[in-house]
C-alpha cells in the first residue's frame, strides 16, 4: 500500500515546509519593525497606508480561508481543532479575528503529529492537501501584502537603513512563497516529478531576480510620478484580471469567489508570472514576459526621464542613476536567463513517463476526491 501511494516525502519537503512557517513568522516581525520605524520617523501618512495594506491583505486571506472551509464539496477529514471550532460555531469569529491562517497551521501540526505516530499513508495525503492550501494562502498574502508594501517602503530605504534591510527580506519572502507553492504542487505528483535541490535553488533565484527588479523599478516610478503610477496600476491590473477571465479559470465554487481569485491572480501577474490553467502555457508565458518586460523597461525609462528633467530641484541619489539603471536591467535579464535555464535543464517534467497498473489505480482513486482536493485538478490549475 505504501509503495502504490504516489506521495513521497523527502527531506526537501520537510525543509520547505519548515522555512514556510519561519517566513510567515518573519513577515509578522518585519511588519512590526516597519510600523515602528515609520512611527519613530514621524512618517504618519506612510504609516497609515502601511496599516491599511496590512489589514486589507489580511481580510482577503481570511475570505479565501473561510470560503475553502465552507466548500460543500470538501471531503477531506477534519482535524480535532477544526472540528472543535466548527462544532462551537467559532469558524466565523476565528476568521473575523484574522486567525484563519493560524487555525490552518494548527491543523497541519496536529495531523503531522498524528501521521508521525500512526505512520498512516492516508494521513500523508491529508497533510499534503493542507500544506497545499496553506502554501496558496501564503502566496496570496505575500503578493497582496508584501508587494504593495515594498512599493510604499522602497523609496524610503535611501534615507532609512533599517528599511533597506527590510526590503531585501521582503523580496526574499515573496520569492520563497512562489517556491513553496510550486514545491507543494509537485509534492502531490509521482516521485519522478519531485524537485531536487538544484531545481529548488534555481527556481528561487530566477523569481528573486525578476521580482526584485520589477518591485524596485515600479517603486522608483511610483515615488516619482505617484498619480501616473495609480493610473498605470489600475489599468494594467484590470487587463490582467480580464486575461484571467479569458483563460476561464475555475478554482472557486462561487462566482464572487472566482472573481476574487482572478483579481488576486491579476495582482500576482503585475509582478511575476503565475500559471492558472492546464495544458501548454509556453506561448502565454512568452507573451506575458514580452509585455511585462517592455512595461518594466518603460517605467524605468520614464523614471530616468523625470529625474533628468527635475534634477535641479531633487536631492542627489546615493547611487549614480546610470549605474542603478544598468544594475536593474542586468538583474532583470539575469532572471529571464535563469528561468530559461530552469525549464531547459532543471524542470522536473515527465515526457515519457511509464505508468504501471498500480500507479494508475492510485491516480484513479485519488480523482474521486472532492474538487478542491483533487490531485489532478490541483496540478493542472497552478503549476507556475
């Protein structure tokens, strides 16, 4: 039975899951540090915007968590902590108090402990499903909270040394959220699809370079032309939402939930590519990178033009603007090249995988799970 079950847990899975929890707690600490720094510097307007971003992101994540708990097609067994919460009618209050993610972490810890004691193969499946949900929530949280926060905070790092350190850690957290989600998607596939350490490192690096360059360039443009940035973001975000609609995403049970999902996907796409459909996506990815690469370079060029025109009344930058432009362009191109290298040499695909009868029966049994806990659906929806 153990051999026929297609979930295999390697040391990398434990490491990725542990780091995911560490980055979740680190994000909370970094948010508190950012609030304290802004308050100490008496930047009350930026502080208010930061708190608004944190609250808005938390509300979005709690809505997703609550909708998933309320899914009538969910057939996966509940843990004792989840059963207790539901039995006493506390599911709503828990999410209103912004504790839905903590409830899911408690459920994962409980079922992981039970799996360790009982060594039950089906508990492994339940654990990976719960971790998959958590990794998706962390991904949504990272890009609805950390990415906008970086745009707000990055222009301040030139005056505040603490914010400079915070900016780097936030970009690392963004990149790791994508890695964690991608890893958990592969974890529900046969062993031949597992990501090795080289794949994990390369996947993290190309996301780190692309997200870092994009975030800094957008931040520079936003600090120079905030009104134009607002118009640019709303216009491009709307187009990206409709692109998700055009791809006929079918992830949530309700129409309202599906549009919330598309809006979140559009926000992620504003910074990095994230696949939401099955089938071949190479052409979509190429179109995305051509459009977003051009947009990124356009924003950088507009920022340089504005600096040139307004240089007489602006404070000098701590770094030569030409050097800054060269570094950012180099980082962005390096990210693209690392992505190409990853899919050329390190992507764990299976072009000619031989599936024996035992593996086939395992997949057939797994496809009988509910929609949100269907392994095939989860894989086809979101391999980025």
